[in-house]
């Protein structure tokens, strides 16, 4: 069992940190650090960390500003009536497609 950090190979951005995973599932992956030193996470949010030369480092002030300026993705949860209406609409569209 190991802890792994998965990161974006292009940007070096940390994507996720998983604890107690099955080590063989991650061995050989070029986008994973196995049992990395994550002591930086105690003082820096993971979104402000990147991988450089196989180590976790804090991003620069300019990179932080860019991350903060990026528009957050708004999550939208549908209500039951919205789900039912969408399902009814989809069902009507499929019925039209099924006719010869």
C-alpha cells in the first residue's frame, strides 16, 4: 500500500492525492509520484502545487494569480421536475427517431 500523487504531465499541476492505494496499479505510470513528500500540503493548498523534477513545489506568484483568475466551474444540480422534463423530452426525441 502506498500514497500516490497524480499530476498533469504537461503543466505539472497536481490533480489528486490518493492514500493507501494498491501500489502495482500505479508503478510505471509517468504521471504519478509514489509516496511523495507532501509536507508542503500542510502550508500550501494542493491547487497551488506543481511537480518539478519529480518533487512537489509551490507555484510562482504569477501562476497563483492565473489560477485564481480562472473562472470556477459552476456545478448545476437539476431538480426532480427538471430531470423529469429532460427525460420526457429525450423520450419524445427517441420515439421520433425510431419511426420508419
